[in-house]
RNA sequence: GGCCCCAUCAUCUAAUGGUUAGGAUUCCAGAUUUUCAUUCUGGCCAUACGAGUUCGAAUCUCGUUGGGGUCACCA
C-alpha cells in the first residue's frame, strides 16, 4: 500500500508549487491504488485554519484532485504530540532544557563571534540537578553526537549529512508545550502510515532531523522524494511577489485544469517526447523516481500553448459550461455551435474567448480609427451597398457557407477581389480589421443584424 | 559564512560511454487565410569551464565557476 500526503501550512490559498507536489503525490498514490491524505500544518495557531483548508479543498476540486479520509489538523492533535514527547522523555531520548532565551541568544552570539556554527551546547542533556526557579522548560531530543545520517532520496540519490555539521539537540516542544515542526511532521507521517513522502527539496535539509525523530520513536522510515523547486524568471523560489501563485487565480484568468496539471507534471518530469498528458496518461506513466534533479523555471508561454490546445479540443458543451464562469451565457443561443467552432481555435484562454464572443455578439460601439482608414475606402460604400442588397435578395441564409456564396456572387458581379469587400465588411461587423471568418460572423448574428451593422457603417 | 542540492538551446526537456546532440514552447521566415488567429513547412539557438579515465565523454571522476536551498522556542 502506498500512502502519500500533502501537508501545507494554512496560508489561505493553494500555491502553484503546492499544487505540483500535491499532484505528484496524488498521482503516485492513485497509480498504486493507495491513499492520498491531506494534513494541515497549523501548529502556530495564528490563522483561520478551517477557511484555509477549505480553500485548498476548493482548489483541489477545481483541478479534480481528491484526498482520502478526513483532513487532519495538527492543531487538534496536540495530545498525541505530547504523548510521544513524553515517551521520549520517559525513555531518556529527550530531556527538558531550562536554558532561557537570553542565554540561548548569548550563546549564539558568542559562537558567531568565533565564526562557529550556532548550536546548542547540550548543557542540560545529562542534567540531574534541581531546575532553576520559575523557568519553563523546552523539550530537546537527543540527537546523535557523531557520525552521519544518510537520506535515501528517490530523486536526489543518497544524500549524506555529517551530524557534526548540521545537528544539535533540537527543540521538539516549546516552553508553552506546543510541538515544533520537525517533530510533528515525523510523528504524523509515521502515525498516518505515510509510506512515500513527496515534497519540495527545500525540505531536504530538514530530513535528517526528522529521521532522528523516527529513529528515537522506533518508526520505520518512509521513502523520500524531494522534488526540485519551481523558480521564477530570476531563478529564485517562486513566491507571492511573482504574482499568480494562487491556483484559483488560474481559473479567473481562464486556464483549464487540464492545461495547468499538464503544465505542472512536465516541470521536472517527462516521458520521451510526449507533451500532452491526460489525467489517465499521467496516472499510467508517472513515477516519482523519474523526476529530474534540477530546478525548473516557471514559464507561462508553454502553459498558454497547452491551454489553447485544450480549448481547441474541448467539446462545445463543456466549453459552454466553463464560459459561464466568465460571464458568457450561450446555452440558449441558437448559433452556439458555429460561434464556438469559429472561436475555439483562436483563444489562448477562456477569458480571451469570452472577449472574442462579446466582440461578435455585441454591435461595435465605435469603429477603430486605423481600421476605418485602411479598410473603408472610397469605393467601399458602393460595394457594401451592393452586398447588402444581395443579402436582402437572398433567402435561407443559415450556415457560414450560405453567406460565403453571397459574398462570392457579389465579388464576381462587381469583378473585384475578395479583399475589396472583406475589409469594409469586417469594419462594419467587428469595428476593426481582425477577427474570425466573416461568413461565420454573419451566420452567428444573422441577416438582420448584419444589415444593421452595415447600415451603421454607411451612415457613419 | 557552514552544510546540502543543481548545471544540455531563451524556456521545459530527450539522448544502454559511440546520434549530424532529438522533441516541445518562444522567436524569425515562407505557405494557407478577404484580415487576425489557427494550421502546415522551414530556420535560429545548447552539452558552464578546466583537467583526468577511455579507442571514444553531454554521459564516469576530480577541480573551478555559477545558480539555488537551508541553517529559529516558523512551517
């Protein structure tokens, strides 16, 4: 049984980097018919954790991830941590330290002055005397004093840490009794039965500490996969400052979950030359051992490309449904199919698509100056009048091809090129010189609206 | 600064020690299109540097440089 977990701290939203590790954990669990657990790391009590958890679940729901079991809140597991801390105390693997913060700070300063690594000096490690008056004790775990700790990492390989370089008897419970991060992570992962820890490689240097806890408590170690960070364009860890870190903002911006997941799974992982991965394919192919060791840069252009790919290949029903979020209601529009077919190849995002739809459906409020100058010449008026007349004389105008035939006839009759009619007509219909095929536009808005728009330009 | 990690086109990446170092995105050009976009075709662009091992190195070893992460009674 493979059990993975996603363990964010409650920031109020799901971070894009978080979504990636969540996705990878999810894929690996599902691929092995295992479990994917969700735990909120809220040992510092400073935020509204329920709301934060909800935000994560909402984002999960949007992209189609689902966690198993109930959400674990560390804040409601304090008794458990106390129990295990007590066990360590009882077995002599941890001890109370009565050093004050002032003393600790002083020690650190001293060490820094000597250019030494700041570390606890073990002064209470074997303390048996009477504790100083009125001091709240912290609990420190007895870390090994020499030798090394090796993290067998599924991504990075074996990483060896020299105990003397990195460890000291670190605090597992604060003076107020609350537990600290490296302690609770190890306890929770062990108790929740997590077999595969997939997380950002910024946690790699925490891992030896967690291993110390595992060992002290006699827990079996999970497999570790430390996946490289996603960097911004400056090559730094992605942060709020880079904008667009909240997953739900991608929904706002008109990205599809499929594109976003496809984009994220390809950051640091690949399968030959394949670029497009459905959820089913990811589930079939993803293996955390195949993850690259190096960080990757977050690059929006590829996301855009993927997004346009998924929009292009989406059914109109689905598209219609998604567009509603962006304020476009098309369910009852009789020319819906023509409209969506004409536009889905042109839009990179659903927001763009919504804009394009409105540009067609809503009569242009004004004609673009440059377009007028370039597309509406002296002879245009006559041509447009002829075309309008031809439309009036036609019956049974429904499909784009019907309108195309009328255009062809007018062009032949006047012995002019397509551009002569296309440009002014485009100005009339769209108010500018770019847009989808004119025959499609006319089919969508219908004869009456087409004539009205031509008329508006002629009277302009 | 200590410790740890990393290093192939601008970006994401591929390459049993033997390839003209491949694909994708971006960009550029051409074709298609009444326009723009799409699509298609083509093009530009990379093994950080230096040693070593080897008949042969992007690939193995060492060093250099560069980048990143982490060093709390935060998570």
